[in-house]
């Protein structure tokens, strides 16, 4: 089946200009061509744990997504279905390609994931949905990565059948509209569809670090005395920063009160006033710093731009402990890989969602 | 799972199990191979994955006159070689800054007093809880000394000045060599640490596939209704090693033998996971209560006649493994030339419970077999000979569900299928799930999971006192029978590189069965 670690390439086939998408095929012949692809080789194993669908409304996005799948399938065997939609095209048409991404598993056997790519041109009602449903592996879960903003094609007939929806709110021009659309979809599916914002995944190790630092009894003793929360982030990661703040507020049982001159005022369970401040800095890491302060204790997680580690620190009068830990990936592909590894129902995100929406509504 | 009260609001729902708590980890036998090859790389990999709590201090306790710096250098060198995730300088530096060496003889009380002072100093510097995790990775001969001296130095007790602090001990195998020695060691351990703070390690239980046995059985509705004498014909558990006594291991092995070294702990643990009833919950004692019932229900082979009928012991002779000539067991380095220690053992176990009445569990373990493999195979009963007996070849065989523990971890199911063609012929086909193919990410090493669980107070994957003693009770009786002179239980011989002695084949043949070919 071709060299392990590279794309499948069939020697007798003339390549199109979309070389890394593989062999162009007739849409009606995709299943047959896929079978032929596997029959031609006994040495490789076709592995699949899920249907992984990547959708973009950028017609040039197929190439990039195919490269991303090549890397992603090293850890997540799947049937990948890539769809690029060019809604501005005047005439409706469909092009399709198949290929397989192969890797040596633990240096031994060649494990391959098959990929089907579609370029859909022009408007046609229900075509996206039907294209998706016609090319899934039966029974395996359907993970749908929607790249960009939810368009009108994000409709009930499509999302009712998704097991997991991945999106990145940091790419949205109007996050408020996007999150309201998401809330509707969640309601329509009665919560069955697991939703995963990559902005939320971006602050995973920050949340883990804070949880770990508050295992320290001194931090716990000072919890009721917290008077300030500070978050520094890159402006492009506003959603991740707001979600992180919403998580701190939700888990602490605090209440958002008002926004005054860019500083949020929060009331603790004990009735104490806490300030929440954001600093948006063009030179910062996506999430650069989270500091939770009480008069006698400071808990901080920070990351320098470009560094792949975060620094976790707890300081009180008399002692200071700091420790390095892994940082979240900066690129969407790495975040998706992390997300697929963790799985789960992501119920914590939905618990935090109301607090996040309050912050977002004022922020916007 | 763990019993610690959650007082940290950020913990909840973040991870699906308890978080490990900050502590000082004291490793006895810190200059040894286990520390260098397994324990420190495991702690390092936990740090890489962001699982290691901030502020964990590691103290290596050993006799050699090493410095902190020298100790760290040795650890770093090995970590570069063996770490599952490679070696990241920044993470390593962060971990190594918290690694220290404590020089003392294991019998020297003063060394433990100094250790206590050092741990107090660390607690003061850290300012947090004074949690301590003692890992006894020394030679078994020192277990008693270490435990008694920890007690004398006041290191084992819950400290009145440190509310909510814990002190736990992890004890490496072998946990005793007989029932009496295991009971003695349990007395010493429990005289020093409470049972809830005692973690007897069996690294097989930390393996992903061993943990998956419970998931396979209790999270899949199709298996559990068939998991009984009505549908299962027999079960085989095989642990095959292609290695012999390389690296000087003959000295230890010749005193232990296959039955003590592998069956008493690892293989009986696997057997109990396969045979146990569904636990009422997933707490440590919920699971261990059910496992110990299985071991307690093993029919005892307590006479030489019963042992001769149901247990085969063997030794390999000179032979050929993987194309290389290898010596016989008695010719191996550090092995007594007249040794009667078994390098191979096969048992026919019967579990006298309602569920398993009449279903044999065949267990075998051997050195210098053709390949390295550990697996459990569940052999289902054949279909009634009604429909297909007239077809050419008949029905090939019953279904077999195979759980591969190592290597090539996974699960496969053999079933019968019609061969393409106009005649009705059947052949067994295999549905195969492999961890490596399906999940590209490598699984954590067993020690990573087990260290994390001990720091989090979750003893589910550790053996409890009664489990260990019940297993020894079963094993001891076999040893006693072997030790009785003149009862005619010879050591069976087989050429190295073959699948064991003819007697083991005959034991199954008497039941109308054969060993599964791996």
C-alpha cells in the first residue's frame, strides 16, 4: 500500500493538481474504489475508530486538511471524510478523491486510515448532509469538525446525527451569534451531541494546573480570602480566556455582579468582593497568565510565548513552590488530537457555559 | 476509589478519577535497576503528561555513598534510554530539582531518624501537607528492617500535628515465599502501616489490557450473560517467556521457580479478574472483595495424587530459541546443576462456585518457550451437532475470545464462517482488535498508573492482604506435595524452544482438550 508514513499513491493513476488528496474517483464509485485500494495490499491494516469529518467553506482548505489528517491519523485511526464547500460557485458539481494515510505502528505494522475528499460547488439543498451520510462507516461514531462559522448549512438534519461536534470559536467573527446557534443545536439534540470548542481545549492544562495548585492546604485555607483574578492572553484567544474565567467563577460558586471600567466585580460565597481583570496583549502566548490572589497567597500559572511548558507556582509568605508542566497545543490540529484522546462528554463545558455567556454578552 | 475528602472546588469533574496528591516519595533501594528503569521514568512521564502533582519530592534511600548530583546523573542517563515519551530537558530539570539522595544502611536506625528530619524539613519548605509515600524496592531480605525502622522513626504513623496527612507504603514483589513468610510480612507491614495505607504492587494489574478485562466483561452487554458454565467450556491463561536465566537472574529464580514467581501473583490475579462476580461498585474493596472470593474458591490440590493429576512441573533442556542454541535450565548461570526448581508449570484449576462449576481454568507459565506472550483465552462451548454435522469437515471449533495482555495488546474473537463457494464449508475466522492499530498513542507504563493511584489513595489495582494469603495457601499445598519424597511427581523435561513438556499436553488431553497455539 505505498510507503508507510506517506500518502497512498497508486502508480498507474495520473495525479490531478490536488496531489495529496489521492486518486480522483467518481462519486458513485467511491466504495468500490476503496475496496480495490485495500484488496491491492495485504501488508497494511485498515484501522478505524470513528468517522472523522472535516468541513470547511474554504474551497482551498482541502489540501491543508488532508495534510492535517495525515498527521492526526498517527494517533487516531479513522475514516476521514473531508468536505470543502464552495457556495459561491454558479453551477453545482461534485469532485471526489480517495487516499489512505499509512503509518508504522510502534515501528512495526503499517496501519492505514482511508480518506475520502469532496469538493462541493454551488448551492444545493441537503447536499452536504447527504454526502456525509452516504460515506460513513456504519456503527462507528461520527466526529464532525466544523471549521469556521456556523452557516445555514449547520442545520438540524445534519447535527442530529453527530456524536461529537468540534469547532473553534476563536475563528468566529461574531461569537455571540455562534454560541447562540450552538445552544439551539444542543437543545434540539437534547444534549446528546457532545460539543467541543477548541478554545476550551486551549486552556485544559491551565485548569489542571489550578486544580493541582489548590490541592495545597495553604491555597485551600486562602480560598475564601481570594480578592483578585487576573488573566493575560493574546487578543485572538479572547474566547479561551473568557471560558477560563467562567470556569474559575463557576467552580468557586461565585456570582458575577457588574463590569466597571473593564474590571468585572464578583461576589464570593462569603459575600467578599473579587475583581476580575483581563489584559489583552499582542505579544503574549495564547493564554499567558492566570493569577488568583488572596492577601497572603498567590497562585499563578503562566506561559511564555512559544514555550511548550507552563509554569505553575504557589507563593505565600515563607514558601514558594514552582513546577513545570506541559502546555496546551497552539495549533488546531494538536488541539483536536488532544480532544480526541480525552474523549468524554465534556459536561463541564456545559456547566460553565451560562457563566461564559454572561461574560461574553457584556464583552461584546 | 480514593477516600480523601474533596475540598478543592477546581478538582471536581476535571478528571475522571482522583488526582494524585503532593507528597514526598521515598524509594528504598534507590540505586537498583527498578528505580532507574521503571520508577523514575514513570514519575518523569507522569510529569510530561501533567499528571504529577506540583511539589513532589523524591528521596532515594540506599547504602551506597552517592551524592544528590551523582544520583540525578545516573537517573537522567537511564531516563534518556528508556522513557516512553523521550526526554524533555525542561521537564526533566524541573523533576530532577526535586530529587535527592539519602545515604543509609537499611538496618541503621540513625539513618531513619535523619530521614524523618529531612522529610520534616521538606514539609516545612514546601509549607503544605506532609504526605509521604514509601516505596520498598529493595531486596526482599530488607523488607522487615525497613518497615520496623520506619515505625521506630515515627514515619509510619498519622501525625497528630499534621491533620489529614497520610503515610503510605508500596511493597514490591515477592510478597513472601510461602504462606508463612507472607503472613509474617503482612504482620510486619500492618504493624507499621494500616491496611488502607498498604499497596502491594503487582504490575500486571497496571497493564492496560488487564484493566480492560473488567471493561470488556461489565461494559459490554453481550459477554456477561455468556460468562459462565452454561456457555464457556474452559479458560486458558498462558504466560510464555522466550528468555531463560540471562543477566544473572538464575540466582533468584532457582530459589523461587515459576509457581512462586509468576503464578502466585500475576496469573492468579488475572484468573481472578476473569472469574470474579460483578463487583457492587468500583471502590478498591468492592473489586478486591470479589477477586478474593475467586481465589478462596479454588479447589485445593492438597495431596500428592491430586497434584500429580492437576499440576505439571517442568524444566527446559538444551535447545534452540529464535535460531540460537541455548543451554538447559540446569546448565544456566547461577542455577544448581541438580536443581529441582520448575522453570515451567501448568495447572488445571477448578473454581468451586455456582458460575464456574465444572469449568477448568488451565494456567501455564514457562521460560524458554518459543516466544514471549501473555494471554487469556475463553473457549466457548461448541454449537449442538444438529445442523452442520453432515457438511464436509463439520463445524471447525467453538468460539474463542482471546485477551492479549502482552505484547501486541488486544482482543480477538474466533468464529466460524462459510467459505466462499457452492458447497457448505466452514473455517474459523478472526475478528481482531489491537491497541497499537486502533490507538496510536502509547499506553502509560504499568508503574505510571500504579504510582499515580498510590498518590491518589486508590488501591483498586493493588493486592490486599487476604488475596495474597489465599493465593499462597493454594500455592503452598502444591509445593508441599512436590516436596514429599517418594510420591512420584517427577520434573518433566522438554527442549528449550518448544511449547512445554508432553505431560502438560496429556493433562489437557485427558479432558479432551488441547493447549491453544499462540
